[in-house]
């Protein structure tokens, strides 16, 4: 895949997440399986934070040759941002707006050298296009997380009915 394909995929994954999230009731989005795990609303917040402070920023840093990257704290940012207390519709809208801004910025990078590299302390040498592919994978991974949260909430909601037939390993 080239950068244009990855940007197209990033745009479509963002739209898919927004469409999926808008279909959920506010109580579903704010439901937490336990105090240590995120709600869907907090996942939305994390996606917003990562859009601004991680992926978009760091793609720019690789392309501009800025090193080292400043540290980030994704888990702490969710707490500091108070995402669990936010209005779900506004949080979804914020993610959608941030993603639109990212896509517009990425499409405006004419002549960018997507093979430019950064030496990451954990991952090793990675190209700007590797980080772009990771951005798409990040959406996919959190899509899976959101679906799992929805299943957990549904299973709790229908109790004492059993959903073991749908996923015998979970029962």
C-alpha cells in the first residue's frame, strides 16, 4: 500500500467508527466493565487524544526530521481529559472533527518523503509510512475493543439469559 491508499483507509476507518458509535445509546457508551477498564466513551476520548497528540503530530515530526519525540501518556490523558464525564455525542463529534483535520492535513502533504525514518526506542527504525499504517491498525484494534465492550454490556444486560451459544469460549 502506498501513502494515498493508507490515507484513504484511515478516512474510511474513521467514518466506520463514527457511524458505529453514533448508533449507541449514551448509557451504552458510558458503561464500564469495571473501574480499571475503559468505557466506550473513554475509548472515543483516547482516539481523539491519539489523533491530536500522537499519530498526526508524530507523522509530522518524522517528515520534518524532529527527534526525539516528546513523551506521551495515553492512559493518563484519558483520565486528565475527563472523557468518562463528557457528553457522548460531543465526544464522537470531536473525534470526527479531529479525523477530518488529519485527513485534510495528510492529503495536503504533497511530495512528502514517506520513507523518511525515525529510530523509536521500542519499535526500532520505522518509516513515516510505517507510522501511517500503524495509525490505521490503531483504529482497527480499538474497533475490536469497542465491539468487545458492547458484547460485555449486552451480556450483562440480558442476564440471567446466557449468551454462551454465541461464544462457547466466553461462557
